C-alpha cells in the first residue's frame, strides 16, 4: 500500500475515533495490516488505551460484525473465555462507518485494550502448557457454540470446502497463489481433491460442524500472568470444529514442534470434552485445508498485507512439501 493510501486510511481511522466520541488529541498508531487495519488508540483525556479495528471494505457487513460481537459478548458473559470488551459510540452503536477524502468508507469497531503478550514456540515447556491450555479453551468454546442460542439475525460466513478452496472462496483461488507452476498445480490439485473427499466422508453433523473462531493462531492469543485471552474473532464462522486446531498452527505447519503441540492440544481438549477418534484422525486434513487456503491468501493479499508479502512463493513451496507428506498417509478417505 502506498504512503498516500496509508495516510488516507489513517484519516478514516481518525474519523472513526471521533465517531466513538473520543477527542482529536488521541494518538492513533498503526499496529498491523492483515485482513483489516488495526490501530492502537491512546486517549490522553481519560488515560485509556483502545484497539481500533478498521475493516477492509467489502469483507464484512455491519450485520456480520454485530453477530461476531454478540458471540464474543456471550463467551465472556458465560465465563467461557475472556474476550476484548467493546466500546460503544454515543447513542449506543458498536459498529460505525467512518470515512475521509480519498478513501473508501470502512466499518470500525473500538475494543478496550487487553494486556498480555503473544505466546511463542521456542520457549521450552511453556509452549506445550499453553497449547494444552488452548485445547481446553477451544473445547469450552465449542461446547458453548453447540449450546448457545444465537440471535435471530445472527449471520457469519462459512469456512467449508466450497468457501475456502472453491472458485469463489473468501480469499480467492489457491491456483492463483504465488509460485504455482505445472508441477505445483498437479500436486496441489491432488491435495485439494483428497481434502474434499475426506471432509465429505467426515460430514457436517452438529457434533462435527458449527460456530468456530476460525483464526486461533498464536498472534490472536494474549498471555497475561498465566491467563489465556482470545482476540480477533473477525473470521469466526461455521466450519468443522477441528478447523480451530488447524488455525492454531497457521503459517507454522512445518515447524518441528507441531507434533508435540498437537498432542498437547488434544490432551488439553480432552480435559474438557470428548474428541472422538474420527475427529482426531482429520486434524491433519483440517491443517492442509487451512494451509491451501493460506496459499490463496498469500496470492490475493501480498500487495497490501506485509505478512503475505514476506511469505511469498516460498510458502507455496513449503505447502508442496507438506502435501507430499500428507498424501503419503491420507490418500484415502478412511473410515469415519
């Protein structure tokens, strides 16, 4: 994104801050650009800090964002997991539409700031403990999703095969990813077909498919004195429950510690709820579904998302290596 475009987006962010009733003296600093722009907002008038999420134009409707906030409210209120409290604008609305000259209008949400640090993989036994805790938290979230009565107007996207790897997937076609030549296309097409067949056999019964966070990677966890907090529910929607594990290892699927992290996650999950053998058998399928989706994400986002640009074509090469290993052991649908 050019400097001019960034300046225009910052102007939209400042307009959103004003719409939430905060003063012009607020310091507004960009934290990251991925699906959306996220800013830190420091208000010298009240001494408080916020996280402002400025939504990418056309990615989420106001109704979808309101639905996301309804679920995060319920998760916190029901004691399932701590999520960021949402600040309302004067008049009570929690989703505003901000605008500025030279930029498209954007939906915006203002969250109260949560303290904590992102967990890492290379901090010894602590990583295992945290993945076990994440497994337990995920099981509690899944139990809540199965029992929760969503509002009548609740609407969130689906992350099934059609909407992830299909021609009209949410993040584009994986075939348009970076570094895909004839050999990569042949291998990843076989991977896609195998994923589709296995998930079709696994099915979408209510114990296997429902409302999930859909982006439970380390970047969306905050650790504060042992407490695990979950942020960024922007992609929450309907998918296989095992998909939440796949998102937990997003971008690190080939890290040597993933097998032990997976074992810890499964053990943590089972301290709270049953994880049927059929579900455990498809964890790797969910991981490859997510990985191939991320090939599409890199291809469609590398021009404006720093993380996608840094991953580049090398991410596709790594995906091909993972695909070879997966297909060697999951080439048939198996029994579910």
